[in-house]
C-alpha cells in the first residue's frame, strides 16, 4: 500500500490535465513509474503521441505543479512516448509497417489542404515520429514541389516496389514523381483509384508511426472508394471560414462517417489575414466557421491557421513552414496542430480500450 506522501505525489501528477489529450494523466494511464525516496522523487510518463520536443515542456509543468508539496525537494520527470496502431475500417488490415494512416481531406479545392497536409507531416516528424506522406491527388499532385523533391524519382530495386524519396525526414510518394509536372492526367475514376492503391501498396514505407494521405478534393467516387479501400485510422477535415467551403466540408465529414472512419477534428485555414504593411488583421473569409462546424458535429477544432503570404511562398519554394521556420509563430501553429491530431488519435485508442474491459480471475 502506498504511503501518504506517495499517494499525495501520485495524485498531484495524475490530476494534471494534458492539454492535447484533454485528459488527466491518470485517466490516460500515462504514469508508468513513480518512485519516492525521502524528499526525492522520479516519475516516468509515457504518452501515446510523439513528444520529442514537447516532453520537456510537460516535465517542467509537472515539476512546477509538484511544488505544492512542501516536503518534496526534487522531482525528476522522464517523458517518453510510444505510438500504437489504432483501429481501421471493418474488413481492412493495416499496411505492413504502417501503424496509422491519417487522411487529410476537404470538400472542395483551394482551402489549403495540401499545404496543411505537408506541414502536418513535418510537424509530426519534428516531434520525433517516423512519417510518410502520400500525395493522393492524381489530377493535381503538388507534394513533390512543396517538399523540395521536384527533381527526384523513386528508385525501384526489384522492378516491383518503389523506394520513396525523402524530404526533410518525411518519406514522400506521389504520381508527380512518375510524370512530367505539366502533364495532365486524363484518367477516369477507376484508373485513378487503382493507381493510388498501387502507390500505397508498392511503396517501401518501412516502419512508420503515421502515413499522412493528402486526399483529392471533393466527395466523389474516387474519394469514397479510397476511403473504403485504404485502412484509415482517422481523418482531418480542412476548411476555410466561409459558408460555401463549410457546406462542402460537411459533405466530406459525413463521407468519412458513412465509411466508419473517425474524424479527428477540423482545421480552419485562412482564419484571419494580417496585412504585412500595416499589421491590420481582418477576417476576409468570415469568422468562426470552422469552430461552428466542429461544435455542430461534436468535434475538436484542431487549429485556426492564418492566411499569410509566407506560408504560400515557403510551400511554392519547396520548404514548407515547419521546415523553414519551425520556431516561428506560424511554424509552432502547425507543430501544435500535429500534436493535437496525434493526441486525438491516441485518445480514441484509450476510449476504444475502455469500451472493452479485460476481466481477470485471480486465485484467492
């Protein structure tokens, strides 16, 4: 039985609400080890989402929280993380070596989906995860340019599989690597779907914590078929605040609900514009649309990202914001999006485990 000081320390740590999970560490089963030796203590916290850089912030917060215990002289906190594979649609199996696939989708084009997908992948890698990025937009592949890989071609050692080019630590695969950048893809839906499945299944992804899929815009046959054939652990919906974009985003959201893919949350892109000359901030496309959409469907608003010329310039230049300026406010916004997205997926895993309790029988 724990002593009174041990119980007090455990309560202080267990009651801390981790902001990305939205759960206290006790409920999240994140406390792996807690030791107390007189007035010295050590704690080991294990999160279900990548926290290579965030871990030090969490450790500092717990140390500060423990100052409420006057008898405790020192607390050392070791924060680790481990990404688990999460459930996918019925009758589908995980791609070998790929723990989780996250689809980034939008109901319409022009809302910054591909830019967000690239920075989401880079944000996860920034936190230490092994990440891949699949450009599923056959008609308008953009990830080779965005990820600084325009002149790359995937190698094929056995003429059956392909080795994905790597940009800023992220493995990237796109039809854009296999065709001329200006060549139009005059293909019907079934050809597009088959090409994407082949890209997914013939790429040597290796061991990945996350594979981000930059989905084609819309909710047509290609998107529906992909959602039914690709083992997706969760989806992120990108929208802008204006009503027309929100209308299409609702369709995309409902499509994933139809095929039983959990939606991890909503990202409102181009929320505000800050004039680079005078600093005036303006809601060009309206205000609060993404938040209202998230509230309507009981989802998290994962991020509100600004309309900023630097984001466009960095993506066009082949060095997305997280790679170009990870410590800037823009870069931190994308990294925080990555943490929230991964944490939401980890929380879904905790919820599903809680739904199916394990019964054990012990000898008395």
